[in-house]
């Protein structure tokens, strides 16, 4: 069972690192192009579905 945990941990770390790298790439491109307002707007647009999913999950758990 220990091997499965190691694989799951490595996969989780890989997904996290990929998300950080993509965030830096997209954020940098937006900051260099349209500007910082576009970075903040994109962050807000991406945060909205995450907040909705979190609220749905909280409603399901309670």
C-alpha cells in the first residue's frame, strides 16, 4: 500500500507544480500584454467557479 501512496503523492505534487507554472506563464503573458487589470480580471473569472463548487460541496456535506 505504501507504493500507492507514493504514486498518489507524486501525482498530486506534479499537478500542483504544473498549475503553478501555468499560472505564472498565463499571468506573465497577461501582465506583459493587456496589463495588470487583465490579470486581476482573469483571476476573478477563475475564482468564481471555484467558489461555486466549494459552496456546493459544503452544502452537500452538511
